[in-house]
């Protein structure tokens, strides 16, 4: 099978500047997307072998999952290092094309799609541009699917100890919403359906939840933290102190942590015409 085409278009973006330096780590540490989740999205879309547009492909984790069921998939990713990893991951997938661009800067021409997917990336898109452009590039009855992994911490000594570490060493991370490791709740997900529907361009939003769990060693969990933009942007000395303290908490708890997650899927069908 041919190697996916990679468009060399350049486009600076904050996401790329944050994640480009940790692209290989991001690919290694970040979780992927289960087949059942892909089935859920495609069942809502109702298209056989759909034409898929992916926004913010990163290193291609969702790209591979959706390409297996797509007729063709066009993935947009602005960061060169991320594109390199994604192209390697997708090199045996002849139905994948990767273009280096932000969604905002991308020129679709006459291309139209049955499904627009964005996994862990739509919050980087300007909503004033993103929703109208998504509506424009989707076919009639096309579907917008926005995905986010969210961590869920049960009350208990481990959560309390980690909260204390962040309160001492990185309190601004606890105040940010959404953020990782999700030690405090976020209202962003509750606001998402209203944001989509208020655009007037999409119908009623369905929110589907997919729970799952993953076990990490201390070092694996620190690698995951090292792929989070809020942690990457910390001053290096502060980040080192935070990571050392987190490692101490996890080591004291036995050197492993089982994380509970839910992947939230926001699904909405394109309106045939914009609301007045």
C-alpha cells in the first residue's frame, strides 16, 4: 500500500508549539481509541465507509482507528513533528492523507465529508471559525463528532495526597478547566452541547460515555503528565519539583496507579441550512 501523502503546508499554532517537542513521548504515552467507540460514532453517522475529515490528528491514534472503517480519511495536523509520527503510524493505510495545517487556515476547495472527527483537539479550534467551517465542509446530514478522554478520581488518600501536591507546587493547574490529571471537576463538558447547538448549524447534541481503565507505573504516569500542555508549559524547575513530588506520592502508594477514565463523545448532525 502507498505511503500516506503529507502536505508540507506550514502554519504556526499554539498546539504545535506545545506538543511538537514531545511528539514521540505523546505517541507512546497517550491512550488510543477503542473499536467500540469508533462503532458508536459510525453508527450515529449512519454512513457506510464514510469520507472522514479529522481535525488535530496529533500522532495518528484516532486516525488509525477511524481509517480502518472509512472509505477515505483526510487528517489535518499543524505540527511537523506530530505529522512525522502520524505518517509513520499510517504508512500502510492507503486511504489516509495527511495535510499539515490548522483547521482555520485549511482550504477545503470542493471537498466534502460525511463525518468530521476531532479527538482531544477541538478546544484548540476557534469556535467562531470552527463550527461554521465544519458545517460548510460536511455533506447534508453529515456528523460532527468531538471526543475527549477525562480522568475520574475516586475520593481517598491517593487523590487527597495528589491534590495537596498540586495545591503546594502548581495551584494554577488545579484552577484551570479542563485540565489533567482531573483532580478537580470541570464545567467545560457540561457547556459543550450548548456551545454546539447555539451555533445554529447543528441539531440536538447526543453525549455518549465510554468508561475504561488503565494501569500505570510511576514512570508511565509521569510520562503521561509530560504530554499535557499545562504541565509542558510550566517553568522547568517548577515542573521538576512537581514531578518529583507526584512520583513520591505514587511510590508511597506502591508504585502503580489504576486510572479510571471516561471518553465523552459529542455527536451532532449538520442542519441542512443555517438557522436565522
